[in-house]
């Protein structure tokens, strides 16, 4: 769906409904799996009873789950790795399955009813719920890809302390889609039809008939979501927030371009930013060749880009008025 096209072209306060108990985590903390009004989540906090900041990790586009994986050619564990690294650095996290995905599948059975505003309200609800957790300090939203746009939309109503945008689009969706479908990897007739559909969605129109090759991106049932997002300008959203923000991008990202990073950084004079020349869209370092790019989407053993977790943790501690920790 939408931002996932790049890879295709290349080859609530809510009540706790169910608690699955505590699970052994890793050296940095213990995990608890919960379901909050139908949204399945994993809560990981560092060992000890000190008050710590908490980051809500908002997943990217398509059926991407709380760990950064999906049944549609995505197996990265990127969000799971980030949560573990942040726990080692003194930061608690909540990562959750979006409605329609994984443990939250029952909430999204009718794709026609899901809009970007619904997803943003889910992120807001999770952040609001997290505030009542014991020994938790300021709440921060970390959004990846499409999740960054959701974080920008949810930040003010959720009353969070700061936002972190990882490989997040900085332009309206229509511009990004045009860049992606312009790839020579797509046949010319397919590109032409995709461009026509994008224009129709921008006009608020429904495209009832979509050829099979374009259904993964433009199927009618997902068009309500795309029409709700296509009018959103992420840079403008960021400009309207007064809270601290960190923008992170990568030079090997085949889905979100440098122009998106630059647009977000330019949104306000006080934006903090980090650029990783070899980082791809999955937050892992990758080469420029297709084989290396493909591995970054399918090999969960690959580590996060060097320095990424440390930069995120440092920003969160500073925004929270605390002191950064160093991983041993």
C-alpha cells in the first residue's frame, strides 16, 4: 500500500480488555503484552522502579505489525530492535498492532471504514492510556514512515512531550506516489494509469475499476484511506506543533526521499535532525544494489543503522529534561 510501492518497483483512555501477562524480555527490561480496546500492544520498560520516559512506536504503512514485520514481504524486527535498544538506554516503549493488523485484526475487518484520522486517533488513544502506567514520565511519539504522519496528527490532542519522525514523508501523498510510479521498473501503460488514479484521488473521486497489477496499491477498498491522507501536508502539520521534534532520514531509502527529509527539517527553525547516508527505509544500513535492499526488507538479523537508537534516546532524554544513558 502506498509507501510500500518503492519495494515493489524494485523487484483510547481505554480499559485493558485482556492481559497476556509478563514475558521475559532481554537484558534491558521485561515485556508485557496487552490488548487495549481491541488494539494489541507490547509494553517494554527498563528494569527497576525509576521514573522513565515512554515512547509510543507507531508503525508504517500497509499491514506492518508492532515489530516491523508483515505477511507481505516484510520481515525486519526493526521496531522490536528499537524498543530493546531504548530499554537499554533507560526509555520505556509501547508498540502496537494497528487496527486490521496482527492482534488488532478484528478492529479493521472493513477496510472501507479505515481512514488516516482513525489511525491517528488510535495512536492518540495509546499515548493517552500510557500516561497512567506506573513510574512513567513524559510521553513521546515515534513514527516510522506513514506512522510519522500519524504521530504528527496525534501529538497535540494526545498532549505528548515530543515527536520523533523516522523515514517520514514530508510532502503530500500525491507527490510521493507520483515519484514512486515514475520508476522505469513499471511498464509505461501501468505508469500512465497509476498517474490518472492519483489525480482522481486528489480530486476526491472514487476509482471503481482498477487493473489487477495496481490493486495492491489502489484497490477500491483502500481508496477511502488514501483520499483521507492525500490532502495531508506533513511539513505543515509539523510547523503547527510547538513541541520538540527530531527528524531522521537515510540516503539509501527507496521509499521516502531526501526532499521529504529536507521539507520536514525546514518546517521549523528548531527542528533537530540526523541523516544516515547508508540507512534504508527499514532503518537498517543497506547497499544500493537490489540484493542488499531486498535483504534489508527480509532479514531480521540485520542491526539498526549505527547510532540510530542512541540518537533517538538522547533526544528523548533531552526533551524530557533527563540525562541520557549509555549502552554497555
